C-alpha cells in the first residue's frame, strides 16, 4: 500500500467529512469553562491535522502544501455539487428534502469561513511542523506534532468563529456574535480541539514508528 496516496486521500476525505458533519453541534461540559457547543466535525479535523503532519514528516513540506491546495479546490467543488443537488427538482415521493437542506445546505457565511479557514490553518500547520522539524531533526516528534497542531487549531478556531459568526454576518446583514460570547465560543471550542490534539500525539508516535520500522526492514 502506498503511504503517500493513503495519507493524501485520508487528508482530503477528512476535510470534506469534517465540513459536512459540522452541521451537527456536539455538547460538552468542561472543567472551569463549563458547557460548550462544538461542531461535530472536530473529530474529522483532528484526523486531517494528523495526516498533514504525517505528510510533512514523510513526504516533505512542498508536497504537503500541494495537498492542502488541492483539497481546497476539492472542497470548493464539493460545495458547488452539494448546492446543485439541493436545487435540483424534488421528486413528489421524496419527503425529506427539508432535512436534506438543513443537513447539507449550510449558510454562505459558514461555507466561505470554512474555505478561508482551511487555507490559512492547514498551511500554517505544515509550515510550523516543518519549521520545528528543521530545527530538531528526527528527535522530539511530540513537540512538532503537538506544537504545530495546537497552534494551527487555535488559528483554525479563531478565524472560523470570527468570520462565520461575527464578521461575515455583520457584512451580509446577519446576526453577528460579539464580545464575551464570541470569545467564550472560541475558547471553548479550542479547548476541545486541543484535547484532541493531545490525544493524537501517541497515535502520531505509533504511526511514525511503525512506518520507520517497516522502511528500515526493507
């Protein structure tokens, strides 16, 4: 099995699935912070960040950047196809069209925020990971994995929440979120994503160790 192909496909699939599953809000109670709603796509996004780190580790920065760019195009194309499907004539026997729209027809604010966020946060993840690796070499895998994902997940959360729930609604006559509500949403969602980033570090170690052992054996 070709590792490069597998990681590339998993990264792209995780990003697409993350944006679709984000239509559902998961609910958590965190110490100190309290109750927080997080788009259910955070699990898939965690997988995407893990895959991008593995791509940089084994395929290099340049290839990882190209995968991010291709995934952005795929995501835009995917949203176009989704909206085409939504606006196709509805069969008289199909009674779930409203639920279909509710699940897949996210607002233009959210879609645009998702695209901008993907471009910025994923390229940031690749750059930070590669920068740490350049300085530490093969050692300290946990630093480059956790450091890059932790920082880029904060960038991801801050940009997405600010654009999707404050700036774009303000520009396009929506109902913007400001002040402590906006800050609390960012902090709460980032905390959940940071926990995921911490949990995926042992997985990163296990996968990289297994791949290096396999390659050395051959």
